[in-house]
């Protein structure tokens, strides 16, 4: 297994060894929960450098291999929808073990695939089953942190950000000494190692069983979440902020590599810098949110996002150099991280009995909004950074709009 992946696992291992397993200890749980969530960015980003090699090996075209990424996102969204209510009924620990086991087995099967259609099908199953593991995490964080859920979410996000930071490098490293299938064997090994720690250290939280079963339970769970008008503004905020994230992820290769002609090495540095800004935002959130609360911290994030988003759009319109663009993207990414963590926290605080379903709603809308970015940019025929900048700024403006409406509604209700 590559040294990068070993390091990621050993972070969890060392923290676990230094704490008692008899009581839940955040020194154990936070790295473990982050390691569970990390299977998604690892599965998405680790095989990106190998796409051309996979296409040649499976005797297909590069676009056909790229389709597997869209299939993964679709499978993950469906998995979130399906497993969210189940997590509320059978328990998080059990579902996490099922998800990690199936994810590992599917990853192993992917390593021995010889045909593109089988590859597509297994990627869909890999994503669908992986969602069973990741959907449990926010509910456990909410149980541990209660009113300070945003602090816990930020801690987990901050640790988990190591995964997308190193995943492409891990994939490239593997290709340097082995074949593309080893990438999926490494993913399988990672999931099985995390499964061992889940078996030993992951706590379970109280479940709230329902008399309803099957589809009746499924639809009733979603009705409970979606009919809550108090949570609607924060659900929309989470969706719009995620749209901004996916604008960055979808556009940044074009902006850095094609538009500004940076080298692949410099691209990696700039991308890492943006991710580190996101991590720094989550770090600040853990320090400040216990003092002022999630709602006020969300407002702070939006103010920062408005200023940096406006700067990014202005710099793009004026066709300023790359360094101005990078200087504007970094605080914008930081603000999006702060806003997302607190919006998700505010949503979860409203659903003690339905955190799994609430997480599924958040995840589905998040990936669903992200799926719109590519087609929108295609329609806009992006030839500069202006379309990308305008979409990111629009995401911030829409989030501000729904929060203003929510604020006025709360103020009106308080005066009655």
C-alpha cells in the first residue's frame, strides 16, 4: 500500500492506541469518522490519473471512462437516499460495517474488470454501498456534540480534507510502480482496515424505531424532513454552497491548466492551496462557533463569501493575472467551508430522530446540484474565468437571499 495511504490510516491508528476504548473519546472517533467519510473523495479522485491507462486497458475511449465518474456520483446520491432512513432504524454502527464490507468487495472486483460496461456497473455499486457507510457519520457527530455539532462537523471535515489533497498523488504514485487495478485494491484494503477500527471503536447511538415498514417508512421519513419549514432555508443554503464547491471542482482544471497555462506541478500546488484554505476555514470554525453559535458563524461565512466572490468576479471581468484569481478563490473556499459546516449543523439539530434521513437529503441535493454545473458551463461556452466566477458568486448570493428570508420570517414569528 502506498506511503500516503498508510499515513492516512496510521493517523487513525495512533490516535486510537492513545485512548481508551471503553468510552467514546473524540481522539478516537473524529479521525475514525473522517476516515469513513474519506472513502468518497478517495474513490473519486484516486483513479483520475489512471483514466487514460484504464481506457487503453479496457479497449475503450477516454470519454467512456470519464462517464464512470458521473455514474459514481449518481450511485452515491441514490445510496444516500436509500440508506438515510435505514440508518435511523437499524443503527449507525451496523450500517457502517455493511457499507464498508460491500465497498471493499466491490473495489476488489473492480480491480479484475476487463470490460467497460462491467466497470460502470461495479462503480455504481461501489458508490451505492459506500453511501451506506458515510451516511451514518453526521448523526454520530450530532449525538456527541449536541449544540456544538458545527464544531464536530468542522473537525471531521478538516481531517477528511487530507483525502482529496493526496488522492491524485496516491493514484500517480501507484501507477509509477504498478498497474491501474492496484488503485482499487488499495481502496479495498483501506476500507477493510477502517472496518476493523469500526468494529472495535465506533459507538452506536440511540435509534428511534417506527411502526411503519417498507415504502411507508421510507416516504414518511422524507416527509418529516422536507415538511419542516424551519429547516428549509438551511437545506437550500447547503445546496447552494455545494453548487459553489462543484463550480470550483469542475472549472479549476480549465482555469489553471487551459486558460492560464500553468504546469501540472503548479496546478497540484494551487489545488492543494485551495484545499488548505478550506481546511483553515474549518479550523477557525471549531474555535469560534462555540462562542457565537452556528447561525452567527454562518452569517460570518456569507459576509466573507460575498466580499471574496465579488473580488473573484471583478478580477475575472478585468482579466487580471492568475495570482489575483488564486488570491480571491482561497478566502471564497474558506467561507464556503464555514457556511456549509454550519448550515449542515443547523439542519441536523432539528432532526434528532431522523438524522440519517436529513443527511440523505443534504447529500442528495448536494450532489444533485453539483451535477448541474457541467451542463450549465457547457451552455455558457466558457472561454474565460467569468462564467465560473459568476456561478460561484451567484451561489453565494442565493444563499444570502434564503438566509435573509429566513431571518425576516423568524423576526416576524417572534413579534407575534
